């Protein structure tokens, strides 16, 4: 690991792999000029059936901020708009009328019952914010990372970056692993999910598309894994299919 760690172990990161990845995805300078990413997409998979809300995120729109951790979701067939922030989830009607506001929404995951709109907004918000801001956000001085042992997968050599997230950022878990192909593009994202009791995830990223000079994976499929990152091929836990993607430099 290179950089100047702070007192809590987080430091500036400029590893060769991080440099390669940020350049391959469009470059830090271009990303820093962006304020938000707008998406039209559908999110599915077995997790939503297990949690009692199948198809809840079919045909939605999202605005994922790059300058702060915030994700706003607009539902196509419901009069509902939700906003995720690390310490708050807000539910509104599409005209802006506030329905509910939940401080410290992570507490909602302490039970095992069906998910409400608050659960859905929090889980999808923390996930999509991480996915859309990868790998650029890792260059922030409150993140730390180091390159770890590479792996071979599907005939490719994948270099792996272990990233430590700061406490101020809500994501699946504090330590996550990102696997990059020879071209520097993300191939797979490996993690456990704290709010799901440590459930495992191998998140495969494909279907890259350019928007505003940046490259984004528009198709993701998430599977569970056992020891040594061995995939459990059925079921698909989460599917993400992005139909349209645009970057916004002004809000």
C-alpha cells in the first residue's frame, strides 16, 4: 500500500493498479468534472423474492451522485421517489410531498421480516452508489487500498485490489475486493453484506458503455460464493440491467 495513512488507518492511495483502473474507466479528471449519473434500469434477482418484494425495482430511474453519497430513485409505476443517504432515507411522492423520513435506517435490518420501501431504498442505494463510483472514488484520501494476489478466471489474468472503505461511507462492508482484467476494466467485485448477516456476493460486471467519456458496466449479475470464492451458480441473487445512462456536470 502506498500513501500517507491517517490516524484511523485510511490514507491516500495511488497504486499502479488503481491508476490503471481509473484510466481505463475514463480517467480521474473526467470523473471529477461529473456531479451525478442518471440511469434508467431494472433490478431483479432472488433476493427480492426472499424479502417479499419481487419486482419492486423493475423499470425505475436513479440519480447517483458523485460528489456526495446520495441516490435518488423514482419508481415508474408508483407515486414514489426515495432518497438514500448514509444517515437517512426519505420517501416522497413524485410531487415532492414527504411521506416518511427515517434517520439511521440501517437499524431497520435488525429484524428478519419482509422488506419495506425503507429497506429497498437503503440496500439499493448503498449498492448502486458503490458500483457507479467504482473505481474513481477509491482515489479519495479517506479510502485505502492495496494490490493483492492475482487470479486466473475464464482464461484471463485478473489483478485484484483490496479496498478499505471509510466509516463515513455506507457500502456492503468495509473491506471489499475488486478484480480488473488486462484492459483495466472491472470484471468482478467480491464482498460480504453486513446488513444481510454477512451474505456473500460475487458481482460480475459486463456490457460496458460510454457516457460522457466514462465507461460503465451496464449489466451485473451477483451470485453467492463458498470458500475460496467458489461461485454458487444458482440462483442469481441480484440482476442489474441499465438501459440508459448519462452523466451530469451540472445539477
